[in-house]
């Protein structure tokens, strides 16, 4: 009976579309009600080093700290090149003082592995990898080592379930790429020493700008140990042997977009009005909406089979229809492209194909800027689109 009901639901073309079809996993959807007309643009055309623009840049750190609950003794600043630039900066300036444990289970974590082993060429490194949809054994992390990991695997839909595996008495630093977790998941700040994220993820800001938070232990590493490698200007966090505090007080290494600054301040105001708990709940509600649909589906499932590690932001799915499984990988990717193109042509979902290095499937952003009612309106279209592509 369940499969019969699913069949007829998939047969009928839905009549109601999501109000906002933007389900991309980065850059992500703007906040509900966003309009460029609502941005304060009076600082545009001015120097980012002038008093008022600099204060606006610093306000991003201040508002982020307040909303996220970042400890007062942590430094927080704006750095170049999005989350990638922030995390690269941390690795190139701090890794090498101790052995390194690297945990990876998706493309961005694999990218950090590549940088550590092939670019930095750190010899005393242990790699712990898992396939898409799974986590490596985090409990084997050595508290004597530096630890590198992503909190949420944006391209695999897999997140760290808790912080129990991070020792409170660790000697090494924890470097956490939190770009699709910050503002959507609780982060244990006191167990994290280097935390990075970008504006264009959970709050739907504009690309190119990264945030870097440093614990006192990370600051001590920067001031007490210097790598024997050359550092480009945009990676330099110290000045005369001390952390450059200007970077963490509104000054920037390079020129940021002041339009993007105002856009992000607008997103932060919306987020602060909601509060962190409601932001997190909005994302969890989106995951629940997808889960309710998948539980009634015969053709699709979560990429992460273990629900305790499923991401509520980057919701990744795999196709379980035997017809699909019988195809080659190249054919599967072509089918996914057809489905994505069909839904885009109907203006019901944009940019929901799985990441290019992930198994062929779909990825729907479920962060707090996405309305749950739009997720619920999307799912009948997914059923309809799948059946149409399958029978084409």
C-alpha cells in the first residue's frame, strides 16, 4: 500500500512551488525577506581603513561573538579568501610544531589532507579517512598531537555528533573547519583552538570573506613557535613575533567588499533577533521535513545512514532505486543532471545536485535561512521529477 501511495504521488505534477527555490549549499539562500534596498550603503566608496567602515567591519566580529557565545579571551577577525583562506592561514602558520592527526570524510577534509601532506609536506602526520556517508574513528585522536577536522562535511552530509572525543587536557591544538556548522550547530568553543567559517554558508552572505577565531592556546603557538617556511602576506598573523591584534580589531589584511560587509551585518541582525537556539531549530526542522519525506519514499535515502551523524545543513541523499543502481557511474551522474535540470526549468529548485566528488545524488541546503514550508513544498516535485526522468 505504501509503495502504491508513493507511486501515485510521484505520478501527479504538483501545483504549488516553493516560494524560494534557492537550495544551493554555497553560497546559500538569503534570509527570509531579504532585499538589497534594506542594506545601509552609506560607507560604500570609502576606504575600509576609515573610522566608520572599520567600525562596521569590527561589528561583524562583535555580533558574531555575541550570537555564537565565543569566549571573550578568544580572538576573532575577518581574513581573506573565505573559509578556505582562513583554514589555509591557520595550517600554514601553526602546523609543524607537533605531530598532526587529520580526520577526513569528504572533499574539503580531503583537501586539507592534500595540503598537509603534499604542500606543507609534514612528515609526522597520521591520516584517518572514511568514505562519503561515514565518519572515521574519532576516539583515536591523540591529545598530544594537533588535530585537524571539519565539524560538518558539507559535501557528504556528515557531521561530528559530539565533542567527547576531544580531550580537555590536550597538549596539541584542535583546528576545526566549521564553515557549514557555525550558526546552525552548537560548537564546544573551549575544546576548539582554531575555528573558521565563511559568510556565504549558514547565513547566506556573499563569498570571499572568512572568519578566524583563535583560543589563547592558538595565540601562544603563534607567538612561541614560527614555521621555517615562507608565508605569503595574506597568511601572516604575527608582527614582530606577536599576534597582529589589528587583524582582530576591524583592520584587514586586504581590502574587503564593504557591500558584502553591510549584507552580512543585515544577516547577523536577523540572526540575533532570532537567537542561536531558534536558528539551530530552524535547521533541524528542515532536516526533519526531509526525513519525513524519505521515510515514505521508495527511491531515495540519506547518504549518511547513521542518523546521529546526519547534517541538518548540507543534507545529502543517495538514490536507492534498483533501476538507478544498475547504471554505470557516468550514466548515474547524467541522470542526476537531467533531474536537476528539470527541476530548475520548473523554477522549483536550483543547484541541488550532489558535489562533483561525492557519490551521484542530491544535496539540499537546510540551514536556517531556508523556510521549512519550502522544503515541504519541494519534496513532491522531487518525486514527480524522479519518475519523469526515470520513464523518459
